[in-house]
């Protein structure tokens, strides 16, 4: 949960780097909360029959757009890629697969063009130039 809150506190921070753990823990809690929002919509009778969700989920999804884009950009920065590479997801199927592969890849050791290694202070050795 602390990783989810960390991303929300830095919801418009597109600079810097995000570890795999930070990204994937955010994704996990985001999916859980989205499912809870959908269930609430259905239990309260607010869900649209055509869509399967209602205003609670819609507001939650809208609120999570910027934090999701920001943490994904920081995750790409951790492997030395620009956050603009998220646009590759617009290529059907292949773009999403490429992004998932990049998101699970280990980040660059030591500093890169986007900032210091976020793991440097956690017992892993960072390259000192």
C-alpha cells in the first residue's frame, strides 16, 4: 500500500526513475481498487447495463490517469527510455507486449540520463563515477 500512496503523492512527477516494485505494486493496488469501484457501482445499482460500470468507477479511472502515466514514464526512465515510449501502446497488440517487457526489465544500475539509481541506497552497489 505504501508504494501506491508514494505514486499518488508524486502523481504529476514525470521526472526521475521508478523501480519495478514501485510500478507493479501501484498496478496491483490500482486493479484492486478499480474492481472494488466496479462492484460498488453494481451493488448500489449505479452501473450501466451496457458498460458494466458506473460513475464511481468512472471517477476513479479518471483520477488515476495522471498517476498511471507518471509512474509508467518513471519506470521507462529507469531502463533508460523516454516516457514518450508509452505511445507505442497505440500499436495494436505488439506495442502493449513491448511495453510489458520493458516494464518487467531490471532498471539500469547506477545513474542514467534520468536520475540516480532508485535502488542505490538499498544494499545494491551503485556505480560511482
